[in-house]
């Protein structure tokens, strides 16, 4: 088993985030979304400019997951209110899935936001994404469905939430 650590990302780490994105999105979404929608959403959310804006303007805090000092995943989180944070993104390279990497990363994020005063954390997951079962194993519960327009497409999601106290 690899040894996992994390580091808080900065704008200098955007190329690492983009590389992980490129290697996770297509395998994750190819059975759920069209190639056109994957490309559209990749351009919208994972261009260097979009990621920099997420970090600076939207104050998303990105965390890079390292397995034996090699980047293998990332997560981003944002403060929604004094006691609630949202897990905006979490991706682990396919080669690291099944090693405990995802569990390590999500637990790291939960500890990070708990230390900042969070009592709850939420996330969105596509209604057809197999990751839903992972989140449920991590004690997240579906609280509602949400359909979000993104350009000419829709994100058909479940919103899941976990109590941290």
C-alpha cells in the first residue's frame, strides 16, 4: 500500500490538477455523459483560468493527494456558511483507486473543514455516478436531487451531506 500525504495547492499546482483531471474525467464520465459534454465541462471548469478563478475569486481550497510523493488525486472545498462547507471536487487517478486513496483524501478534507468550524459538509454527485456508493460508505446521505444547467447541458445530481459533529 502506498503512503499517502496531502498538500494545500496553490496556483503553481494548477498543471498537476489539470493532469489529474485529464486522466480521471473521461473514464469516470464516458458511460454517463456524451464526449461533447465532457469536453464542454472540462473547458469550463478545468482550464487554467477557471481553476485560478476558483482558487482566487471563489476561494476554493484545493488539496493535492500524494501517494509515495507522486500526485494521484485532488479535492477542493469551499465555505458555504459559518458551519457548512461544500466538497466541490474530488478525483483520484484510476491507477490509485481501490488503494484507500479516496478514503484518505475525503477524511483529510473532513478534518480540514472540521478544524475550521464546519459541522456539516455536502457534495454533489451525478445520479448515475458509481461514486455515490463510496460516499454513502463514508456516511454521506442523499438529502435531495438537483438539476443544474451548465451551458447547453444539465448536471443531474444528488446532493449528499454528512454531519461532522
